[in-house]
């Protein structure tokens, strides 16, 4: 009887389990292979649902708007609710200051909405930026990417990335739009700070270390910008016209490594055009090279609003639907826009057949595959308790400081560093000493420590430290005239601002197309006309009204813009630059009586497009640089030594024509150095700086980059001698902007690289960086003088610390193909190692010369190893090569 009951129970259980299994849709069955689940879900989707899986935004679902999202969506850049309403389903605009637990709760609520309320229950991918730390409140801000590259330490980068990935995943974010693995081929580019430098090999190594940590933790990385986001003149997103042969050896190298070595599952396109085709709609790039040749199984997303850029930036599509069709048909998988309503611009070709249904299905497969691989269908939520349980803020802060310490590049040391105990009074000068700037794409930091405070921690017990700002980043020569000073009369009423009359020609002919009130004159019409009723490249504007000062004084007043302007005050022609020629800032003095209204008229024409015009004066400007400099000099004279912290301005769409220090910092350095006190300059920034004017007048210079929230601790310890600087430059520092672009990686010039009035050599070469100690390279040994193509060989040498301090040296291996069927670079970085040695210690260091190091791209774009001689060069930088030998490669 017991056996019979057991059999009956097992039979009933089997029937129940079978019925339950039949009720579970195949795509929801975790026991099935991912590909089968993908195909089942894809077959159930409507064309509209497929489109929405290919659309990503930062967004918001307000109460009552839930019907907008019943079709699902690819993913969202989510931030927490700032209202007291129901959190479920709300997706608010980006909020970097929100704490970790609130964000996790928010993302969980959003996932719950999509899993339970959308028709098919497809979870979203919450995404964000994590260039050198998650861009969120409470997240650790590590040193900027270029600083991480300056460590030349892939193990450390993995450690940093693992910490960032942990802080990312516990919040529920499963995709990062990072890192930037573009090559910084011209250091005038404002986004150089976001990169890993100029070199393909170093950028690939750092990128792989960073991305691999995220991917192993189940977070999709999105290396960017695909491809080559900097063009001629160091200009952001400028068109690229480079051969496939060149790209394969340089800019494509880090992206290839991202896929093959780091397992990156996403890719972000660039805004620029590549050989005449927008990168976002470049079939050779997205389909030919990436998906077919490399076999990329992930998905490609556009940079924000880049899909519509085809008809705006590049003029290769008539409208947004056409640009959408071009991009998707060429291989784009996800359209990244900045607003929900933008979907109306891009969805038509998904429904009218202008995009291949097979191409749409391929894109959706890629997206769904990623969501299944992430486990979002089974585990869409995060455990909010994991934030406190898994994340050690203290440990991550210490790691940030450690990374900063290894990133500092000592550029010059005249014996002042590390500081002597004889220094009792130290003057710290420079606004950047207290600003604690973190660099581009940074969150707020989790308790930033300024450089001044870092110095006080390290040196404050043995020195008296005083601070003066010396300069201000707020200083300006002119300001835009505010609306409160401007007025005009309309229908008998006095209104703030000026009356603008807009003409659909460049000569104020006939009647204006329309008139409006403009609060002030400060316009940049680059991509569009001031109004759809006007031609983008052929219009004119006349502003009229009154201007009133609230004080009696003489001011410089004028216009800034690309010419084609006239300024009248009280019917007198004050400025006449009506010939369209260039960009200029032109002012003239005018005496204002308090409260008196003066007639003002501005004539502006635009017969070419790309218009800029701004009404300016020097009233209310903040420019006390001479007073600040005088205070700094006085403080320096009262001190035993000076630390002057200087910095640059840069960023996205903030390219630099000049690489010198701004805000009168160069004059400040000269004035302080003239006191005769020893001066150490700490440079804050993410790119190269020219120093001809002052380098020979100071005692020491160190590049500290953007050191992260606790990097100032490491800076203080470096000055105190507790940390021996060991960073190396990942970019070349030029003597002058006229040398740019300047990189150690270049083909033979043929006749030399000098100018008759300027050296062709850099100020500081790629790979350069000093130490407090000295390293001797000797006893080079090549295992075999010759090998067959396809074989490997080991090269070794003895590295000795002959100086007075323990220290780390970054040993660099470069190769050169001595004779080839096509021109080859004069040298290529092929390996590097960080080696720690106590003073007096020696160590054998070796590199394995493997076949991939000897490969080259021939004229047919095929990878081959050509027999011949290869120069092996080992040293401490691309210019300081202490050891050299030759390896002969024979036919196999």
C-alpha cells in the first residue's frame, strides 16, 4: 500500500509539472538554450515592439503615462524619484547626486514595471557612464582615464575597474557607455583626458584590462567612439579621411582587442564621418569589418542623437526617417536619443519596409541575446542590501589614492624633490590647489580631498603651509550684456530685451519674415537657422532697443562673433565689421551715465552659415589677476619653497587651439619664480601642456592629471618622499602647437622631421617619466639571433636600482621592421612591465617576442610576417632606449 501511494503521488507530481512546463513560454524557460529563447521571443514581437528594443533614452514615466511603455524599451539611463509620488515606473532625468540605495530601489521599481506591465515582459538594461568611476552620487571617483593610462599597470587597472563594476552592479546598472578607447592622435582634442593616450598597443592593453573586469562581472561595456573621434586640428568629431590600411594598424587596434580579448558586447559609434560616410551609417565599418570580419555578436549603439546627425551634421539624409533607415541598414542596432518623443522621428522606416526586416530581426536578436546572457529575465532585480554588504567605501578610496600615486609623472626635478626637512614654510599657490577637479564624465565624488588638504596631511606636521589662489578660473575680459540692461518698446509697453527683426536674406531686404523679443544677443546658430522660416546659410538680423547702465562709468562695449556685424549707439556707428571674414572680438569705449538709456542697434548678416554673434561689455567682469599675482609673490617671498598648482580647461567640444596655461598662469609662474624661491609646479589636466615660457625658470614639474577624489593624498606623499613617482606619459608633449599632430608612432619621414625654425622633437616624449632613484639597464641577452617566422624568442636584461630610493620602473619594449614591402613605423610599442626594485637591488627582466609582435599589414591589407631584420629596443621611454639588438626572422 505505501508503494502504491508513492506511485500515485509521483504520477500526480509529474502531471502537474508537465502542465506547468506547458504553461511557461519557451523564452521564459531558463532550461532552454539562449538562442532558442531569443528566436521564440522574436517570433512573438510586433514591428513596434522590435523598434522599441532598438531605442534607448534617459527618460521618465509619469503617472498616467504608463501606456507609452507597454511595448517595452531597450534601456534607460535612470535616476531616482525626486517627488513624493509612487516610485514604481518613474524614470526621471539624470541625477548624479542620488545615493546608491535610492537608485537601486528606483531601478528595481522600473524593472518591475517592464517585467509585469509591458506586453512581453522584456526587462530593460539600465545604463550609465563609468569612465573612471560611476557617474553617480556615493560612487568613488578614481583618477581620470588618461591618468590610469599613465600608470602603465594593467593589473592595477583591473583592480580599479573591478571596484567600479561592483559599485555599478549593486545599483542595478548593467551597461556602461565606457571606456573611450579612441587614440589621442592630436593633443589639442578636448577629450584627450578621456582616452588611454596616443598608442594603439597601450590603449588596447589598458582598455582590455578595464573592460574585462566589467564583462566578467556581467556588465556590458561599450567602448567608444567607433571610429576615430578626433580629426584635423584636434577638433572633436571632425571628418576622417584615412585609408583602411592606416586604420587597421592604429585606430582599429583597441576596438579589435576589446572584442577578442575583453569580450565587449556593445560598441558606440562616433559623430564624425569616415571617408565620406557617417560612422553611424557606415556599412564597411559596422557590418563589413565589425560584424562579418571580426564576428562581433554584440550590438552597436549610436552616440546620443548621432543617428539623426546624418541629415544634420553630414547632410547625407533628407530627413530623420531616412537617416534612421540608412543607419540601421548599414549595421546600427540601437538608436540612442535624448527624449522619448524623438521616437516619432525614427520609427517610420521600421514600419514601412524601408529597413530590411531581416536587418531588424538581426539587431533585435543581438539585443535580446545580451539581455538573456545578463540573466535579466530570471533575475531582473538587485538586492539593495548588497550595497552596504559588498562595497567598502574605505577600500575603494584607498585604491583611488594608490592609482593616483602610480599615475604621477615627474617631468623635471632639479633636486628640490622630495622636499627637504629644512623647508619650514611652504607656500601653496593656485586655485587648482583647492578646486579638487575630477575631470570630464565624473560624478560628484564621494568626499573629495583637495590638493591643499593632501599636502597638509602629508607635510603639515613638519611645515607651516599657507595658501593664496594666485589666479581664478572665473576671470573674464568681457561678459554678455544681460537682459536687465536691455529694453525696447512694443505697443506702448516697455519690455526687457531687444526687438529682433529676422530677414530671409543677407541684406535686410524687404520686410522681415518675423519679429520677436530676444532677451539678449548671444547666439550660436551652427546646425540650424534661427527659425525654420529662415535659410540656414542666408539670413540677417537687426536688433534694436535701449541699453542702460546702473552705474556711471566708461566701459568697453562691442560684439563677438564671426564678423558680418555693425554696432550703433545713439545712432553713431561704433563698430563696423560688416565684411564677412573671420571670428573676432571688437570693442570700443563708451561713457555711460547711471540710469540714462542709449539707443542700441546691431546689424548682423550670415551669408555662409555657422553663425555666432554676442553683445558684450566689460562691466561686471571679474578679472583681479594682477592683484592675485601680487599676493602670490608676497607669499612666496615669505616662504622657503613654493608649490604652484596650475591647470587647464578642456572637455567635450572644448578643444584647445593653444596648449599653454591660461588665466595668466604663465605670468604667475614667472613672477613667483623671479623671487628666487624654489618652485615646484603641479599640473592638473588631462592633456599636453606647452611650457617654453617658464619650464627653465622652475625647479620641478609633475603632471598629476585629474587625480580622483583621494589622489591629493598621494600627491602630498610624493612631495614628502613617501611615494616615489613612477608614472609615464601616455601622450607626447610638444614644444609648440606647430608640431602637431606629434606622435612617436609614425612612418619614416624620408628627409628628416625638423623645421628650420623649430625642432621636430617633443618637449617630453611618449613613455617619459622621471623617478627619485636611478635605474641601470645592462646585460642584454637575445636567446637566439634568428628564428623562423611563426616562432617565438625571449629577450632579457638586468635592471638595477642604482639610486638612493626604492622605486618602480616601467620598462618599455619597442620593435622596428628594418626593411619591408611597405613603409613601417620607425618604432612600435610591443610590451611593457612595471618592475619594483629596492635601492641597490637588481632583477632579470624578460620579454617574449611572439609572432603577433612581428606581424605587419601588407599593401593588400593582409596580416603577414615578412622575413628580415627586426630592431629590438628596450628602455625607459620612446626616446631613452638603453638597450638594442637585432633579430633576424627567416622563412618558415
